C-alpha cells in the first residue's frame, strides 16, 4: 500500500503528539492538477492507517487510491527539509515540485 522509510519513521515519531500520525491528503490545485497536503493529526473514522514501528501515516478515503504504492520519505538538506512522497502513479509534475498529475 504505502511504505515509510526509516528516516521518515524517525521524524514522524519525534514530531507527532500522542495518538497522532502524518496525514497525507491529495487535494485539487497547483499547476499540474493535484497537490499533497501534509500535517499531523489523529485518525478519523474511515481513514486508512499505515503503521511502521511507532509511526503512523494517515490517509483519507478519497486520497488512498492516488497514493497506492507510494513511499513516504524525509529529506534534509541545506535548503530543503521535509517529507517527500515518491508516488509511482504520478504522470507528470510541475517545475516548482509542489504539484502532480
């Protein structure tokens, strides 16, 4: 379904409050059609929950089909730090890197 790298697992565990996980939602918008909305929250009824160790990734029922086979990672660098979704279903992305189709 969705894989979580060890690096992402470590960051999720360190940043999420008790009972929370990293929520990934696919929303309409951006220059290529869709964007990922990421944040920490508690699961809601109907959500899919992916657990690796003590880390949770939460996906709502409308977004799960867009994310099948994806890998959630955490990238850190001099200019960019943050979660990255490597999604095999993406046909194209925009030049700014925030929008996918």
